[in-house]
């Protein structure tokens, strides 16, 4: 075979390989945006799939990293970009100050300094609205651990009417006397020792927060949504409890026996130093939390 033909064949095969195994099959665009909030320079990453256009409004999913995490870490760890490519929605990854979020009584420097993270998240949504055509009735929020706690706080006190939240290994650390009527899906490991499902102080918890029992947290949203009693279903180590609400909302709890404080189906293996310092747990493989949460958002 002539050298020129061999080179063409090599380039063709390489292009096919990259198409099959590239990180983003649709070559979407991730951009870092800066906002000035209360004198603080705040940042978020926006991921926009290449297969969406401005003529049709699409959903917006806001993903909040956990304590000690970051916007880029959340983007790399949980698979939301790849799902956005396939399903056609925008993803935003806000970045907490000092790798923490002010979720009320939790956590870290952000809570200690009373950072206005509720205002920051609202500003992120408004900033994206200036450049993107997203459906204002299909704005969703999810988060891991401290990020999940902030999602709960936003569902209680946030000013933008989001449609649903999907905390993973989250909990409520604020009063939440008047929660908004919206849909909630929580995914939680029964062996979580950072944010125990039954509340209280986690034996591995770095923040030393007295968490509200998860069933009491979800009851707040069931009451405001006038929801029916939960119907439970067991599938191996996974139990699903679902409450249908009068407004068409849903409140769902998915628990995984033996699972700890982690994002099921996602997350890269942490370094040994990180594991020793923070007692992190390996992700459960019983479900893929990202796909489950998105399926919940879609059916609302």
C-alpha cells in the first residue's frame, strides 16, 4: 500500500477511535464564568452540549460539589456532561468558597463567614438566562453532601422557583420552616457515617453538625405538597419509597444497604491521604445516581 494511502487510513481509523471513546461524544463546550457577589469573586462552569440550539428551551441542571470539592471536580466525577450530551440539557457547576457551602449550620468557612450562597445560586441562574434559552419551569438542583445540604436549603429559602432537587448523601442543617412545594429525590447510603440517615452527629463527620433525621426532612416537603403516604419497593440492597403529591410533585427516597457517604455509580477513587483524612467511601455500584436523578427530573 502506498505511504499516502496508509496515512489516510491511519487518520481515518484514529478519527473513528476518538469518536467512539472521546469523553464528550458531541464535543460540547465548557466555559468558566466569573461573578462578583458581595465583594467575592465567584465562579461557575457551564457545560453546553453541541447538539442543542437557542430556538428550543432546554432544561438546566445545577450540580453542587461536596465539601472539600470544587466545580471542576464535580464536573469530572459524576457524569453529568455525558448525560447532557445524550439528553440535551445545560449543566452548571457553581464553585463554593474555600471548597465549602453555607447550608445553614453547615459547613466549613462558608457557613462560618455566612457567605450568601443562596444569592450566588440565584445569580448563576440569572447569568445563564442572559445567554441561554433554558426552560424556567425545568430548572433542577442536585448536590453531594454539603452540596446536597445547600440544595435542601435552596428548596426552603431560595428565590428562584426551581422544579426539583436531587441531593445525594445530603441532609438538612437549616430550620426550613416554610419549604417550597417542589419535588425531591434523595439518594442515601444506610451506612453513611458522615450524614447519618437517622440524623444526629456523624461519627466520621468533619463538620460536627446535628443533622435532622432524613424522614423528618422529607416530611416537610410531603406536608407542603399534600402528598400521599409513601409506597416502598425493595430490589436487592436498594429500597425506593415514593410519595405522590396533589400538585403533581413527588417526594422519593432511595436507600442503599451497606453504602456509605458517596455518589453511587460515580466518583473517582480518592488518594490514600484523602481517604485517611476524611474517611471517604467508595461509590456503590448498586445504582447510577446521575441517571436515576435525571430520570426523576424528566418525569415531573
